[in-house]
C-alpha cells in the first residue's frame, strides 16, 4: 500500500516536468527519488515505518484511507544534503 | 599515497559522479536522469577531463532502479556518446534487497569498475543502508568473477577497519582503491585533520580517491590533489558551483577541478593512464 499523501504530478510549486514525479501532499513538495521508494513501499521500505514526514502527519490521514499509526517527531534528515 | 606522490607529479584520476540515486531533477534541472542524458553528461565530463564516470540507474521519472537492463541502456548510451571513458556502476542501494544490489554487475560487457560500500550508512531519520559483511563479500566475489575493479567506499573511520577486515577475508587485486568520503551524518566529519588521518590509515600501497559532499567538494578535492590522491566531483555529491549558484553541468565541476590540478602541477589522467594506474 502506498502512502496516502503520495501523488504523481507534472507540475507544482512553479516546477514543471516531462514525466509525472512523486509529490508529497503532506510536505507540499516533490520528493527525492530515493524517498519516493519509501512513499511507494518498494523494496524493503514502508512509509509508516521509514518516513518521518508521514509519522509527523499520520493523524491527518483521512478516515478509511489507512489505519492510524503512532506519531513520532521528525528531526533533520542526515546524510542526504548533497 | 602522500604529499611525496604529489611532488612526484603523478597523474590524477578525475571521477565524475553524474547522477546518483538520492536527489533528482526536483533538486536541480541540470542533473541527468535518462540514459540519453547520462550518456551526454558522460561525454561532456570526459571532454572536460574525467577518466571515470560513476553511474546509478533511474527510471524516466527519476526514481531508482537496479535493473541490469537499465544499466545496459545507460552503458550503451555512454559508449555511443563518449570516447573511451571508464564506466563505474554503483552497487549502492538503501532499502534494496541483496539480490537487487548484484544486478548492476551483470551488464554485457561488465563495467570496468563498480562501487563497494564498506559498511552501514544512515539515511533520513528511520533508515539505514546496512551493507553487511556478507553482502560486501558476495558483491566482491561477483566482481572478481566478472573482472570488475572494486572502488571501496569508505564512509568513515569505522569503514577503514572494515576495509582491513575485507583484506583479511578476501584477496584484493592491487592496487586497493578506496574513496575517502567526507560530509554530514554517517560520513567522516569534513575536517582537514580527519583527511590526513584517513590517508595515514590506508592500507600499504593503496590508491585513494577523495569525495567531499556539498560545499566540501571543492576544498577536499583540492586536498586530494595535494596529497597525491585522486578526486571525485559531480552532481551526485554537490549541485552547486558556488554558494547559491547551481552548477550548470557535471562538466562544469570537472573543468574546475582539472584546472586546479593543472595549476598545482598534476597532470590529469586520460582513461588509458587511469587504467594503468588502477591496473584495470
Ligand atoms: S511517504 Fe512521506 S514523503 Fe512520501 S508521500 Fe508519504 S508523507 Fe510524503
């Protein structure tokens, strides 16, 4: 199951792309390709375990979209600022 | 390798890390993502002085893929557009299965080089790329079978111990080639004394490559040149040319480091010289 905040958009925040890209409706921004694997629950990744943005916004998930998860504070991400 | 190697004026190998797997065009429109774009970036980087290109594979929307077929498409484009550049595949892959991590090694022909991460690295707040010793050994084994030179990625001092551990477990072809990586998070803190320390800790006879993330790219590659090492630049590791100004291409970053090497009296290695230095 993919993250309920995930959308694919070609355009947002004054940015345009040829191919629709992963966009986070909780953070209101396009997400990094590596994080998109978390959004899509690909490989061994899952949004409700590995994404600090989801964990911060879990109580905003519309009812019936997904069972609520515990909320956890998110800090600064590390090792991905290059 | 040391300052004496610098004084001896040995050629410096420039690696261009063209695309990476973490950030994409959402970070900078200049980052190549498709095979055609990566091929063009490789040709331009080679013309600017790079003898090695480090590549990851992506889908058309920029997302990661580890599929052999996609690496094949990228290699075909690089060979079509570039001249003689050495292709180095990444075998990194946070969250990917061990089986997926082997897939980049299986193109035809095999890449001349591939990265081999020496240990764990944290990503975001809840994720770690584990890079277990078991995975390191199995990737190395397949590299040996396919004639691929491993580029050992040493994220921090602990990974230097892991490098010695690998040398005890496995026989590595000479010279051992390790990339010393400086930056935030799990990486070695980017301080000159840590750089000197890392060089001192390298195995006897090893050649080293220098990688600084973000704004540390330029000062650390300059130190790499001065201490007889090799250097890596590119949009995978740093998207800025200077503070607040995006780099317009990988080639722009390569051109600058080639110019610095030239000013400091080190010849920039051609792909052929790089093959000799690394015993490919
Ligand atoms: S997984 Fe995280 S980044 Fe991705 S859509 Fe959900 S909240 Fe946003």
